[in-house]
């Protein structure tokens, strides 16, 4: 008898269809059985078998769905149960199988967290906290973020008057220093482009030479937490953990002779508690309003360049990455990003205090 390949069925289809053939077979003892075909293999199921019996016998499970954040990362596992369907009707594990029944075990559908829209008003040249842009005009910053994670999805500035600031743009890099940081610095030097690096404490501890090189190259350095916690989201951390994440990196940078005054929470997950914790070490929270998603695996240099140049405008803060899973694409895209921004008549600056 061929052994059914359940694993392959779950992995490829996500839904397991169990077709019960209306064939009654007599066993050697005369007990009636139902012929069951699963993944192309014919099996014998005793009469009176329940769906739960069948699942237990063959190791079948209802795969639950997850609650996802706005980036698709898992926030909570197994919160959306699957369901058993017999001939198009919802059933349960205690349902007794009958000849001719068609049973489907449906995986639970994962769902994304809800999104919330917030509005932050700016007063001209005064820098806001959190800061989303370099905008020098009064207006509103409209922020869409995850209701649970606090991760920023988008930030759009709506001016209420003429801009009084320069036509400046800030390039920022997160999650380093790492293997690509020196190469990214080399490109920035070649093009005379200042930038701001938000460093993770454990990486800065292990690659202090790269942090010092950033400063020597005229770049600004900011705090990006100690070890980049994302589960739970940064804004949901306990007060002590949140303060520790900020203060450990603060102390490390101070020991290098760097006094950071900028803090970027992992994933952009922020709340008033995050703002207050950063303010306690004389730092303001800095986010962004242009995010080309360069950190995503499979994101190409061309896609990154197009996303930046389509969204960039005077006052923009652009989020890029010199660490994480895809820095090689960012490195390849960087020369075209710099030249494309300058072709729009915009000037590159590092973020200041």
C-alpha cells in the first residue's frame, strides 16, 4: 500500500481534501468499512469513525492562522482557527463520517492588524517630536501605523503655507554597522553625500571601528536600540526594558565620544512612552516619510531607486538600511539615489540635533 504524503499536501495546497468514497468494504471479521482516498491513496476507515478519529489516526491537523503586523511579521500565532467542512457545511471533530462524505480541513486565514491614522501638526521651522520630515512650513503630518505594533506604514506631510526651509533631504541608514557599512560609506564619500546612521548597540559594540569611521566621514550617528526588539513591538515593551534598550546604546556611544541626540525605534514603533523614554536621555524620536522597503528580501536595486525618487520631495527623510537581510541591494541602488535626488535640485544633509 502506498503511504500518503500528508506533508506535501499541506505544504503545496494549504487545504487537505479528504474524499470519502461511498464504497462499503467487508473486513475479515465482517465489520463494514468506508473506502477513503487521501492524496491519491485508498485507505479503509471503519464505520462509525469520527472526523477527530480520522485526524488522529493519520496525523492530520487544522492549521491555525496568525495575526500579522503591517510588514507581514507574526504578532500572535494561532489566533485564527481552521475549520472542518463536510459537503460544504461546517462540522466538528465529533461528527461521524458517512459513506459519500467529502471532508475538507481548511487552514485558518492569517489576518493583518488594523491600521490607525494619526495627525501631527507642525509649526513651521520648529522640529517636531517625533520627527518625520525636515519640513520648514506649518502643516500636518498624516501618519498611518499598525494599531498593535505601532509600526509606521506611511507618513505624508500636508503643508498649510509656503515652505521657509531649504530644499534639503536626509538619507538615513538603519540596523548597522555590519558587513556592508564600509562599502556604503565609501559610496557616500565618493559622492560627497552626508547621511545619518542609526546604529544597533550590539553591532556598534562589535564594530566600533565602523561607528568611528562614520563620524570621521562627517556622518551623524543616532541610537536604534540595543538589540532591535520587534516581538513584542518596541512600543509595547515594559518601561524598564524600553529604557534599557535606549540607555545601553546611549552609554556605549558616549564611551566612544559620541553624544547621540536622535533615537529611532525598531520598525518605527512609537508611542508617547517611547518619546518620553528617549527624551530622558536628551534625544528626540526620528522616523521617516520615504520608505522604499529596501530591507525586504528579493527587493531589487531598481525597485529601491524608483520608490525613493518617486516619493522624495523637499524636507524628506529617507529610510534605508546598511544592515538587515538585503543591504547589497541598497548598496547597488545608492549611487542612482544620490544622483537622482540631486537632479531634482535637492540637497543632501545629515540630521542635526
